[in-house]
C-alpha cells in the first residue's frame, strides 16, 4: 500500500507546494482535488489543485516535473459533487465536470477518479434509481473507454439540514453498493472506501472488506468519534453531527491495525489516503500541516513504505 493524503485540507497551497509538503512529511502520493474554479459550496469543496478546464500540454509537463522532482505520485483525481441533485442545471454541470476530470486523468496517466454518485435527498432510494442509471451508465462507459476507474466514496452526505432526510450520495450502505454493482457490473466502477462513515451509521466497518474486495478501488483514512451520551439523548434520527465528530486516524473508534490488516488480506495493495476533516486541527495552515504529520506518523506503524 502507498500512504497518501487528500489535498482538500490545504486549499491555500498550490500544486507544487502540496507535493513538497507530501515529500517532506513522508507521504508517497496525493489525491488531487479538481473542482471547477469558483466558490466553495461546503467545507472541503471548491478546492482546485489541478484546473482540468485549462489543462494543456504545458500544464501536463509542469505537473510531471513536480512528480519527478518530489517522487510523490498522484493517487487519483478528486471531485465530489451531486450529479443527481434536483437542480437540473447544477446536475448537468457536475456530470460534465466529472467527464472533464476523467479526460484529465487519461492525459496525466492517472488511473482513478474519486467522486460521489449523488442523490436527490428528498426522494427514496427507489425513486432515485432510474435517474442514477440514466446519469451513470454513460459516465462509466466513458471512463471505461478512457481506461479510468471511478471510485465512489461511501459518505452519505447527510450532515446538515439542507441534506435531510436522504443525504446527497446514494452509495452509503452495502445493500445499495450490491445493487449498484449488479446494475453496473463494469470493473471500472467501484468504491473509495472510508470506514468512518460506517462507524457513525452504527455499522460494521470491517465486514464489507471481504465481500467488496474487488470493488474497493481507493481507500480514505478518516476516523470518527461517536458521543454515546449525546446519541442517547438525540437518537440516530438526529442530524449525525449532533452525535459524532470526524477525527484524525487514531482519535476515534476505528481499529486501524485490524482494518489495514484485513484490507491487505483482501488483496488490496493500492493507495490509502488520509482525509483530514477534524475541526480541532483546521484553524491555521500550520495546524493542518500538523494534522498531516500526526496522521502520517500514526498510520506509518501499520504500513511500510511502498
């Protein structure tokens, strides 16, 4: 496995600076955020370390020089919108930009794009299903044609009042993954697996590692702490942030030694990227650098250098 991090936590750094930080800290790869330039709609969105809308040959060569100079690889390109939103114009922009990110991945020789499938959060899974197929079947075909894998993160995107009650990402549970992969059997369509999202849903985060081994294309390393006292007060139907907090690896409820051991036993040998969303470390660039150092040092005890 190759240890990396998700670049969304350092929006104030340029591409070269991100890769220098990775090299200095000991990371081997980076998942590079590729949002369209513009306003961020939520935390960790709107980060553009590669602008795929303006990527030309000179830009590709500059990126390749940075990779060569630092020895740090791109684990994947990341863009996490909602292409199934009920706002048709917004959905079209999201789907089109996913296509653009796939094209950029092909040009850069990167084999994976991390994203969400999205959801109309006001509707049931069943009511979303036909639109999911209409949007995603052609995107997966396009990715296949370009030799790029689509790694769908399993975050429900159910945190704030405007995401209630269904969340903004269908791919949140094993039952839904199973149905998705039956409907779209392409090996280029799989998961970015993040165990923390199962923790706060009160689910076994180890169990899917065997069944979905062939579909786990990328892995995010983020922890979650569940406040049991608060959960006893508000219950699981409350907004999830009322009873849980995203944390750095080692500061929550994931048993990382066991998780990474089972992940390796499942046959996975790809990138595993720290995703920093811990508010205790977000105030300054230096505190976010510290979060990346701390996470690297903690996870490195379980993963040798690739």
